[in-house]
C-alpha cells in the first residue's frame, strides 16, 4: 500500500527532535514506550527508522507483531510522555484513559497527537544492545499546528522561544 507523500511529510513536520511514543500490540494488548530515535529513511517509499533496546518488552512485541506506530507528542501531552517513559511507576496500564485508534497495521495510535506514522517492519538490523527497525509507512496523519513536546537537558518542555529572524541576503 502506498501512502500520499504529503501525508508523510505533514506528519514528520511536527517532529522537531521531540518526544515520540512507539506503540505496538502483542496478544491483543497495546504496548508502548517513549523514544527519541526517529529518523526518516526514504521518501519513496516512505520509510522511517527507530532504535529499540533489546531488553525492553516493546522490542519483543515489535519483533513478534511486525508492526509499530510512532506518535508525536505535543506540549499538552507531558503526562503521556512521562507515563510511557515509565516515570509513573504506580501506573500499571500506560494506556489507561487514553483514546486510541488503528489505521492499517492494527498498531495502536494515540488520539489527538500532533502526528502519527503507522508502520510495517520492513527490515531489522542488529545494533548490539538494540535493534534498528526500519518501518515502511503504511498510513500517516497529523493534526493542527501545536508545539511539540521536547526532552532536552533531562527536562520535559516546550519551545517557548520566538522563531529566529534571519536577515534577508542583499540582492
């Protein structure tokens, strides 16, 4: 299945080295973790790359299901970022109270995120203590413009600075 290139570009335009949640499913249960290792690999066909540590249950779930979704969080999703990073240990179900939907692969997509990519694992490469999963993007979506949730210098934040105004080169 081929997706519209513009849909792929629109979804990735929201990711500014921000926080993403990688989701998949195993035995009918949703599974997810935060990740910041998202890279676009190619535009035609649309593919992305994620790195997942082998010791994580999510790694085994992606390996088993062969699918994953990437959810790009906005500044209004700080609590979601923390819950999927495992920073709320008393929470046994990271998906509790969060609406999800699916697209093509059946991987859970968090509702109301800035952008999402629904992927089928195309390749998996041994990265030592992690695996590099290359996903073929089967579907993508994005919402209205909002600021992405960033993780920088060991803190969660939004980018509050005004855009840098560069001088126009003399002609």
